[in-house]
């Protein structure tokens, strides 16, 4: 166990994969679902008042009369997807979490919503001119490595019909201004990482030359040791414009957030509306 612990506590290379199962860990996925469904907090999903503002803005920017078929990537338990459906879109939702997709399907069935939900890694996206709009919200794009971001952009461009829109948000460098490299530990009877008594060793790392940041968690229980990596990337406007242009998009408009706030160089987030050429 000591060798395993020593390995897990090392500073990993940028975007090293999770050493342990994250999305479908029974306890963690349950805690994630609770966070998604908390209407008041900015957790796994934005607070639901902001979600509604965001959906209202997207429906004005990409009205369903013109952009009918919408794909919501990383849909979670359908917080955005159901509101998109209410606006009149034909909605498809992708997510990697079995628990979230199970919840969305139950909810859609109970409410008689014609939303299609698929359990899959959105890096496996394989459509050609199938959607009028694609959304990826709550800064999921920065969780991907540079290689995967480039691949994702090309897949989304291919999945969009001519003139289609890709709307997503990311963190700016301002968001990580006070992000410090540090190591801490805490002992809990139960918590987000485990339902049983555990010790959690936490580390924060900056990879400044790559604008990349890591929150590392090593969880020790009586039964096992598990490690988790939560990666983030900070973007500049220039990086975003270059990335979407290289991937074949013809236009790129920037905003302060996915509720349509004006872009500000002092903001913590940047929202992108990229248009595929006709």
C-alpha cells in the first residue's frame, strides 16, 4: 500500500488520466448527482436561476425555429436539456455518467419529454451534419487535454449542419489568479469522496507554461487507496479564436458567460459561439 500511496502522491504529467474510477464510482456519482440537482449552488451545474438565463440567451442566439436539432454534450441529469426542450428544440443529450443518464431517462419518461439521452464519452462523437447547434456548458471543454480539445472541435464541426453553432464556455486566466500550489489533508467520517471514514490528501499544482491546473485527491480508507485528478485549462481569447478557426469554423464570437454577458478581459469565464461555414 505504501508504494501505491507514494505513486499516487507524485506530481503527474499534464492531463494524466484518473488513477481510479471517478464518473461511475457508486458513492461519488451519487454525490455528483446531488450537486447537479442543487438549485441554489454553483456546483456540478450552475445554479438553476443562471441556467434559465443561459437557456433564454441561447434560445435568442440560436432560436429553435432556425436551429431545431440541438446536442447537449455533458448533459448531466438534464438540467439544461429539459429547458432546451421546453423552448422547442429537438434535444439529444450525451453524458459519461451512468447515474446521470439513468436519472435523465426516468425524468423524461415521467414528464413525457421527447429527449434522446445517450450514455457515452463525447470524444466518441460520430455524426455528420446531424445538428443545428451543439452546447457544452459549465466549462467542460477545459477538462480535456489539448489533443482531445482539438479532436473534439473537429468532431463537433463535422456533426454540425452548415451554418450550425457550437456554444461553450471556459475559464479565463483570471479564474486561476489566486490558485496556489499547496498540500493539505483532512479526516472525515463520510464525505464527497467516500461513505466510510477516510483520510483525504489534497494537492494543487500549476503548470503555468501550459495554462493548466490540477486538483489532486488521494483518498485512504480502511479498505483501499484511490487517487483522482481534476484537470482544468485557462484560455485566452487568442487561443480560443485560433482553435476554432483551425477546426474549420468560420466565425467566433466571445461573451463573458453563457448567459450572454459582454466579454470582459477581467472576467473569470469566456463563452464562445462558433459558427460553421455555410
